């Protein structure tokens, strides 16, 4: 039995954050109804922006599998009435509409709690429900990466921020929302009362950036982000092998990991080199040591270094391409990928699983993402 069997969820979401949260709940057993406007969730059509004439997209399919879909025009009274009937029987309402939009629809948390006291209301916004900027529009690149200072820390001070891949902040915030929703459901079991779970990309980003913000708040200045050629710990740095594949040494405890690294390199002579004999000396001669490592690591392909590292107990990881991740046997072993019903002419779609496994429970996707309004008639019959 899946852990959320018997729970009912209504999702009014678009793009990534709220739909991803609702998909986690669906994979874990909840009956999730996705409410869309007649035009549909815009994430359905992202491939059209790059010239593909396809009415769906792999990210949309990933973040909406296992749901039932209904089309409602919430500008009309009929649409609002149907949504109200859905909420009357629901345990959870998940949305990432902005506060002002929800208020105009009569779906603000206080309004919903008054009409549906059993409901756990999970809202995921860019900037929260309080403050002057609560209705500011925001994707994860703005409200999770840029505003909380993460992007500013990815390159050395004074350099432009790097490009950001989409969806990372959305999925982080989605997991935060799911955690809050589950806690609120547990509280409801004890008190009989629903509640409101308020998650924002901004607060999720500041939490994710907690290490650097704690240092900033204590010392009154930012930590340093260094180029790899001057990283303060050469044993905790990236290097390139002879076959142009990159890897990361993760010897965070320098003195502990130093003997294994130089033995794997075949450079035990470095142990008696006064420039590198102690952690303090290595920090004082960072550039020289990284230059030595660069020269040595360029002599062998990564597969050979992998054997030598593992033989000496060196902590390391390959910097993998997405194709390598998709073929990674360890990722497969931990259940990182699942097969779900496909899109277009593809019978199946291999995509990412939720980040949690329940031992002894089959939590694979039960269905693919619904087509626009696919279950409208069935759901309306259930409500009548």
C-alpha cells in the first residue's frame, strides 16, 4: 500500500513548482486532480518554443504523471462551483498562483479555511504572502537563485553570475511544500483541523544558501568563491584527466586524505616536500600544488584514475554529463529513474523518480500525465 492511498489532492498549478509537488503526492498514492484553464498549463507547450510541433514536453510529463485532469474556466461561476465541490471532498489543495490572483478567485487561504476547515492548503509562491513584494512575479531563476544570493556565490566576486539551469529551485521548493503538507496532515490527524502551508522560492533559496548566509551574518562579509587554480584546498577541487573528462576530489579533511591522494598519484615524494608537508603549507602554496596535480592528472584517462583512487581509498566523483547520469548503474540501483507511459509516438518515457523510496512499497508511476481535460467528464460524474 502506498503511504498516501485514500488521500485526495486538488492542484491548481502551472509550470514546475506546484505540479512537481503534486506529482510527488500522486506517486506516493494520493488521488490528484489537476485543474487547468481551457488554454492549459503553459509547461505543456515548451517544445513549441524550439520549433517542435508536439502538444506536450518531457518536463511536463515528468511533473504531472499519475494525475487526473479537468478543465475549468474559473472566470465563470460554473467553473468556480465545480472547484468548490472538488475542495469539499479534498484533503489537500496545492497551488502556485500568486496571492493576488488567489484572492481575486476567492481562493485565499483564509477564505478556504473558512469554507473548508478540513483542508490543508499548500501555497508555493515566489515571494510569500507578506511584505510589499508578495505579488512580484518570479521563476526559480529570480526568486530562488538570484534574490537569495546563490547566483552571486557561484563565481568569484566581481564576475558575472553563471547561467542557471531551469527547475532546480522549483523542485527544491516543491519538496519543501510536500514536507509541510505531510506535517499539516499529521497535525490534522491529532487536532481535526486543516491548516495553511506557506512555501516561497525566496525562503527556500535562503535556506538552501544557509551556510554562506550564516557566515555573512556572523562575520559581516561574504565568503570567498575562488577559481579552481587558487582553491584553498587542492584536495577539494576539480581536475581534468587525459581523456578530457573532469572529476572532483572531495578530500575535505586535508590531512586525512593527503596520503591516499599522493599514493594514487605515484608521487609519495610530495610528502617530504616542505611546500606541501602540512595543511598550512599546502594552503600557502595552493597554486603550485594545483599545478602539480594538473600535470599529473593529465597523464592518465579517468578510468585509470578511478581504479587508482578506489585502491587507495581516495574520495572522488566524476563530473558526469547527462548522458552518463542516465546510464549510471548506481543511479539505477538507487531507483533514480522510472518508466512512465510515454508521449507522442513513444510508448514509454524514462524520467526521474521522486527523491524518496519506501522500502517494500511499489511507488512507480501509475499513469502518465493527463491530456488537457482528459478526465473532465469522469470527474463531473463523480461530483453529481
